[in-house]
């Protein structure tokens, strides 16, 4: 679309550019600072002169992080939690959203009940007692099953399926397919956009989810990487042990903490470019129909 470049349009373009530049700086500068600290040696960090450029290139902090057995095990636990959680959530939300996108009896009641849970929930203690009562405590199920359906994401998927062309499903129905076959053989292969967008949201949610692991997991061997990094930042666990070796490698605790944060965010950074193109289309398609 071509806009006539009036004075108001030019002013809006300049303000919009400055605002976006401010947002980008607000997002990138903290990461640049962490990257600079993680690549600097102990003396440079102790001097306090590291801002956004490292003092030389020192990758010993990353080598130390990736050689530590607890952190490597934490990466594996986080990978399992994220993979299982994302697949279970996608399956559960799909089989809930698709029927609710059709004019079935009681649809408005179910939609209303879902919206209620967006504002009110059982709370931490009742949820903990429920998880403990059904025997999920200290298991992967405690991290995945109680939280596999996110009401906001479910509403987005319902809106998306509502916008799916009816004539395609009617043609499949005439050809003899039942509703379950239509969903898995016709609708889902044509819904890759919303599935990719939801997958990205769920991956980020499960990857960063250290709080549920702190509450529902008792065995340190099952901790994901984010909980281990949280313990490092809090100085609650395994800090002294790494620093005993790190001191010999001219590393500071600031370098180790920064390297741990950068290492845990790197997988998400690598994943975003592959699904970023689906974000706007996947989330906004069907939003008008409500």
C-alpha cells in the first residue's frame, strides 16, 4: 500500500523509528553486557570497566560451564521437559480447540468456563496438594500435565479453527471421513502456521519454567537447566564447587553466571528465526471472528 508522505506521516515515521530503536536497545543491551562479561577475565570484571565490549576474548567460562556434569544433565532434563510438554500441550489443546470451534451444544458454557480460568485458578497450595494426591510429585507428569492447557493459547486456537474454510471439511465429510479423520488428515496438515506459532510459545514456556520444577521436583538429578542457573545466581547450590576450579582458570563468578545465562538462552535464540515468520499470521488469523 502506498502512503502519501505528508508532514504527519513523516513525523509518525520518525517517532515510530525512535520508539522501535529504544525497544531494540532495551532488549539487546542487557545481552551485550552479559556477553561482554562472560568473555572477560576476572581482573577486567573486578575493575568494573566492562560494559558492552569484552576485554579480550576469553571463552574459559563457557568451556567450564559446558564441562560441568550438573549443567549438562540440566540441559538434558530441560530438553525432555520441553519436548514432552510441548507435544502433550499441542495434542491436548488441539483436541479441545477443534470441537469448540464448531457450533456444538453447550459451546458457550465451555468457552465461558475457559475464560474464567484465565483470571482465577486454584492457587499454589491446592494445586500442590492435587499433584501430590494423584502421585505426580517428583515426576515429569507434575511439570507437564497440570499446565498442559494454557487458556489464552487455547482461545487463539479456537479462533483459528473457526476461520478454517467449511467447504473443505464438508467435502471430506461427503468423501466418508469422520470428524477425527478430518481433524488429523485434513485440518492439521493445513494448520501448520498456528501449530508452529503455538509450538514456539510452548517451547519458551517450558524451557524457562524453573518455578514449577522448584515446587514439584524433589530430586536434584531431575532439575532442568533453568533451575540450576537460578541456583547459581542465588548462590544456593553448586557455586562454591565451580569457583574452586574457576579461580585457577582466572574466572570470576560474574563470568560464570553470565556465561550460564547466555548458554541457556542460546537454544531459544537459535530457534526463533525458523518460526518467526509464522508468528503474526498464526496468532492473528481468525482473530476477527472471535
